[in-house]
C-alpha cells in the first residue's frame, strides 16, 4: 500500500485517519496516542481525526510494514 498525499489547508499538510487505507488506519491508531490527532475547521467543515503529514510520513517510513513484498523474483 502506497503512502497517501497530504491535504493542504492554510499551508499545513495533514491526513485524515478515517480516509487512510483500512490497514493503515488500524495500524496508525494502534501506534499513536489519541493525543496525536488534531481537530480543526477547514473550508469543507470540521475535521476531528487529522494527523500532521510529517507524523504520518515518519510512521509510514519507519513503522509501517506492507504485507506485499517489495521485489518479485
């Protein structure tokens, strides 16, 4: 599963945990404390499960393990 692109609002990149691929959403909720999530208003409405993109990117690069092999032989 590939890394998702951030939503950008007022120059801040974030991802919505509820819109991540299912396996990523489950794993990231298990890894991060609930205090890591952000809540704020956007042009589309209120967001209650946002995560700074830099934190998501760190988790993905160093803690996310994909069930798919990277190389095929």
